[in-house]
C-alpha cells in the first residue's frame, strides 16, 4: 500500500503537468487516488473525505499511540514553518487551520470533536504549511510524527482514512493558493526546467509564473530588481528571494534536510536515490533498519527522467519514471527511511568497523553498512558549446516536462539504445517530427525489437543511420543543429530547437577515490567478480568470501547501474537493491 506522501506526490505531479497547458491548478479528482486504497461508498461526500469524523473505536485505537491533553482557547498547536509537525485528534472543543499572510489569517477550516488535523507534510517530516489554533478550550490526543507513522503502518483502516484526507487537504491547499513557493521563470531559460524538476520530484507544491505569458510578471521582477541573468527566481516561504538558485539552495531554504540528524551512526547509509537506492531504502526501513539515503541531486535517478517504462513488472500499460520513483520515494519515507536531497557523497573512508561517508558540504555520516547505488549519468557529446544549451534546447531526459517544451516542433534524438527509442516514440506523440540520429547502420544490435518496430512504423519518426551530430547554434536557446551523414560526409543544417542526448552512460564512481575495486570501465566489482588481488589490496579481513553484491570492503555493497555486470534496467536495479538488504542484515549480525 502506498503512503499518503506517495499520493500527494502523484497528485502534485498531475497538478504541475496540467499547469503547463492551462496556467491553472487542476481540482482534485478521485481518479488520482491510489487504487489500492479501499474505495469509500459513493454516499460519502467530499467534505467527509477531507474532514472525516472518527468513530469512538477508531479514537480509542489512536489514543493508545498518543497522549491526551487539554488545550486552551487561542493556543497555537502548529505554527507555519514548524517541524516536525504533530498530529491532533480533537476530543472536545474546536480547532482552526489558518494561513497567515501579511498579518491577516485566512481561515481554511474549522474542525470539531472526533476530527483530526494534518496533511501530507507530516509524513515527509518537512515544515508545516498552515497554522493550527484552538478556538475553544477542549481536549485533544496528540501524536508525534513517529507515533503517527507507527499507527499508519499497523492500522490499515486508519491508514486509509488518514491517507485520503491528507491527500485531499494538500491538493485543496494548492488549489486555494496556499503553497509556499512561487517560481518565476521562462521556458527559454535552462534553469527553469531544472528548478521545476527539482520541486516536482520532491513533491513540493509551487506556483509557476511564466514570464513569456504573464504580462504583469515583469513588474514583479522589477520590484525585486531582477535581471534576465537572475531567472528563474524562486520566492521561498513568502520572503526569501532566490535568484537562479541551485538545487541545494532550494533544499536549504525549504528545509528539506533539516529533520535529519547527522550525528548518530546509521545501520545503513545508501548513496543514491535512483530505483536501486530507493528499493534498498524501502526494504531496509521496512525491516527495521535505521536507514539514511544520500542523494546528490533529486530523487528518482535516471529512471525518474524516463517518459514511460513499459518493461517493469506489474505495469502492463507502462508507467512514467516520475510516477514510479515518486511512489518509491514516498514508500521509503512511510517506512521511516530518511532521505537527504541535494547532498552528495564526496568521499568514502574505508576504515572499519564504521564507514564514513563525507558529504559535499563538508559534513560526514557514519554507518555500519553501506549500499552504493550512485548509478550512472549520460555521456555528453564532444561538442564544445553543449553546456550552453543544456535545459535550453539540449536535454538528457525525455519526460513529460521536456515534451511540453517542443509540442509541434521538430526534434532530434541522438542515440540508438532503448532510452533513445523510448524518447523517439514518446516525443513523436506531440512533436511535429522526430529525427533519430545513430552512428551505426541500424538499431537491431542496440535496441529492443518492440521499439525498433514502432520507430519503423511511425510516420513522424525518421531514422538517420550513420549520422552524427556535429554542431549546435543559437543565442539564449538552441536554434539550429548540424549533422554529418557518414556515407556522403555531407553536413546538413536544420532549424531544430530541441535535441535529446541519449548516448550511453558512465558510472558515478569518482567519489569512491579508490576505496573499492573497479573494473576496467569504472564500474564497481562485487561478489564473484572480485579477484584475489582485489581482496588482498583491500586487506579483506574475514574468513568468508564477499557476498553477492558485496565489494572488496566487508559491509559495503554496490547495486544497480553503478555495479559492473549489472543489466541496466529498472527491474535489476530494484532487485539488487532489495537483495543487498538481506546481506546487510547478515553483516550487521556478524
Ligand atoms: C531516459 C531513460 C529511460 C529509461 N528507460 C528504461 C526502461 O524503460 N526500462 C528499464 O528497465 N530501464 C530504463 N532505463 C534505465 C534505468 O533507468 C536505469 O537502469 C536505472 O535508473 C538504474 O537505477 P540506479 O538506481 O542503479 O541508478 P540511477 O538511476 O542512475 O540513480 C543513481 C542516483 O544516484 C545519485 N548519485 C550519483 N552520485 C552520487 C553521489 N556521489 N552521492 C549521492 N548521490 C549520488 C544520482 O543523482 C542518482 O539519483 C532508462 C534510463 C533513462 C535515462
């Protein structure tokens, strides 16, 4: 079953997507709700779903997890920006959810006996978006976040009620304009897409003001003395104005990592929040380990940028990488795993019995066991000015966000693997025409047959074999590309404004600094692939040989795309992430 945060995330993704087209927020639809939730009878009205009244039996079960206490009239139970956010069931009296702004409090809702406070933020451990105040003297049951998580994990009926209410409330907050982030950007600006993706993948609500469409936006920018170079601008939590902020600055401003204690030694630290790392986090946390995931950028990894994954078990019509990894992210949080975003591992200290992962902000986390799931990243083409157009015509992913930027336009895709094939088929749905550039004579050796067939049969896709991209041209945005046809050596110029680079991946192992053995291509060696020399060089101290997926350091595992010999698929990443946890238990018990 998915946690509320999963559904919030899922819903927000839909909200953000629709905004691109309509510049308005969609209202909540029950179609967006996790289908695994027990359906409510049709007679249950929307207000009852949002603000259910608990039965005496349900209240008794909740009371066993928290503490009863009196509240005074006017007492603030939760303040905006507070973290962690406690959860309250009202036993008597009344409480109000309020949104304070410029000294005025907007009333969101008044709740009475047998109703409860809270929304999705409580599960993520992030800051409160609203103020909760008692307006009458009364009595409540108070649960902290850990107690609420414990209850949700053990009581299926209450879990359903809370999840449904939390989702609906978050969406109502967004629809009513109660988000705490405003993003002012332009589709012609590389940073806008990056910031949008960062907020979306973190499931954080934001309002987008499009400079290209909103005539008043310039006045707004002038008010803050913002120049073109400062775009996108992010107004964070109503006051801080961040100009073209890095993902880390956004995470810091929104306090994404504030609840994470860096001082205590973890059972398991996982480096990377792609499918492999998230799977390890779900299994590790659900099996009682104290798990911290470090993610240098945004959750989801490469899979998060896939438009549609059709070969992952259980999704016969496919699922977008964003949806799949968003659910996994929330699932890991539901089981109590903590996730630090926009904070990467920069070094590993291999001394035992504890391993120290050094962070790129200078900090350090100690762990008894480590799973390396840092994956791989796309190769960049050897074109000198490619970075100038990244996010402004050059993309390394083809998700719905990118596809909306090139509706009705011609696009080029570079690469002959499955990700290039998927991108071609997906973009052909909305682009005017797709040119697929591959160096080889065909696709048969590198792409799955089902994709090759779709490409061959699609009227809006032209396969250009033995063709190489050689130049990119434009000012702030890509305007033109040149490619060379290998057979004739003729260079052609095309007014194409969008190029998708899908040209293979290199492992993210630079940060390991020689601590674990790598193969000749830089991927991590594990289990039976390790040679006697590999073990000797690391002074392998144990009588046993390394477990499957274990590196030449005891208790350090490698899973997913970063591992030598891994099949570069979501399923294998997820499988390896979960298998490694079984070995982590063994290591921790030795
Ligand atoms: C566009 C696209 C489409 C795809 N489509 C499919 C498909 O349809 N079916 C399929 O099976 N596979 C598909 N794949 C492949 C699949 O996505 C990968 O095999 C899978 O994501 C690998 O998962 P992973 O967790 O091992 O690594 P990754 O997904 O690469 O995740 C690694 C994570 O680690 C983080 N990281 C890196 N270095 C550090 C560090 N030092 N500190 C902290 N964090 C770090 C990265 O930011 C990243 O989030 C596709 C890939 C792409 C790019």
